[in-house]
C-alpha cells in the first residue's frame, strides 16, 4: 500500500497524473527559487544601502496623531 500511494496507483490513472504534477512542482521549486534569487542579485545596485522607512506622520504632526489615537 505504501508503494501504491507513493506512485499514485491508488486512484488509478487520476492518481498517477496527480502524483506526476505534484512531483513536477516539487522538482521545480529549487530551480525557480534560484532564478528569483539570481534575478535579485543581478539587478541590485552594489554599495548602496536601502533607506529606512520613516513614519513621517508621527514625526511631522505628533499632536494630531495623539488626537487621532485618543478615545
């Protein structure tokens, strides 16, 4: 029974097709992950650091923000 589940023979031809697509997707995950990683490395600018995101609303108008937060 373990072998039949492994190769998809439990559900007949439908199970074999499902097992084929599941294994195809599983085999493609490392390849697509590498391609995504490689694309990010290829197009990133070296030597630059990303700017930190700043909460401008809290810096520019702290009193207004306090009014919005009070109940």
